[in-house]
C-alpha cells in the first residue's frame, strides 16, 4: 500500500507540474485573468507541497535512509527533510516560485536517496536472479567437463586434470547453493562469478593441450588447410541441430555461445594467415577453432570425438 501511495504521489506531482506549465504559457487576456492565474499558480505549488509531504511520509526509502548505519545515507535523509522544511517556510513567506524550486530539489534528493537505500525485497530478487544465471553458467562448465571425461581413455594424460576440475566445480556449486539457502546471495554471486571465469580459462587450456591427429595425407599445406576448413564447417553445422534436438538449458547455451564466438575469431584469423601464405600457422589456428566448436557441442550435451 505504501508503494502505491508513493507511485500515486509521483503521478499527481507530474500532473501539477503540467498544470503549472500550462498556466505559465497561457497569455493573460485581462488584468482580472492575470490575477486568477497568479492565484492558481500558488494553489498548484501548495498542492505540490502537500504531495511532497505525503511522499516523505509514505516513502520507505526515506525511512530506511533515516535508520541506515551508513552516515552518508543517513545524512541524505536529513538533507531531504531539512530542504522540505525550507520549502515549506519559503512558501509560508509568500515566495511561491522559490518554494517550487526547493520542492524540485527535494524530489531529486528523494530519488538519489532511494537509490542509496533501495528496497531490500527488490535487491534480494535481483541478486537471486543473478545467482540463478551464474549457477546455470557454472553448471554448463560442469556438463562440458563430464562430456570431455566420457570421450577420454583411462590412459589419457589429461584425465586427472578433468577429474580434479570436476570435483572443484562440484564443490563450488555446493558451497554457492549453501550460501544461497541462507540468502547470502552476494557471496554466492562472487563465488560463482570467479568460478565461472576460472572454469572457462581451464577449459581453454585443456583444449589447447589436446593434439589433433588424423590419417589423411596431403600434397600441400594449402590442401591440408582446406581439409581443416571443411572439418570446421561440419562441426559448425551441428550447433543449430544440437540446439533443436537436445533442448539445452540457458546456462549451457550461454557457455556454448561463448565457445562458438571464440571459434569464429580463431577461424577468421586462420583465413587471414592462409591468405598471407602461412598455411602451417593457419592450420594450427583452425584446429584450435575446431576444438572450441567441439567444446560448444559438448556443453550442449552432444558427445563428439576429438
């Protein structure tokens, strides 16, 4: 109810401001009309004064600021009330224009104070949404690790790294969920954010360490580059199919899109290297781009070989 009253106050204040502007722009037809316009202007400012008073009374933000532990926020609330008292006294002294200017300053201060002392219910809802988003992203990394582990042989030298990262990621998720259950969303967000950044970095390092081998023989580096480009495109064509068939969650989609974007940057670099005649470098760059497409597909839930 208090929030509705505050919203109503702002609506009425905008209407009185519009009326004041209309009165100021309407030309005086006669001295009597001019006197009526002056009286009307004073009435409008008096309404505005009453509405600002109601706003100060009903605003939960001002109440929160007045009882804040932060001296700067508390001082803002004191300034708002003092400025309103000054506007009230100015109006009482007959200075209608001066009172209206002061009331406009009060409204600006109320808006600033509301930002400094936001509604805790709204803040919690925003933090919860951010937490859910990051949790999905970190789970997307977990899925990628799990798919990579499935594709590895027991003798693969990278398997212990994958297992360690899986455990670390699982522990991170459990800890973040524990914080969220206690509504410590800010701490959970910081934990997941740093974990997500580290997870992406680790995945990139793992992909860079994998050696790509294949049987075909090539007559020239240019021919081998064409083969790698065709291989890249075949994986690229699987991305929309994986989206359609596997219906991955939002966190997995975002993680996958990041790998796809990285792969495209590397692909374009490879094209430039090949155009410049450095096909050996282009081949290595393009292989890296393909690894990132493979990671994108694993993140979406598709098992792909190296």
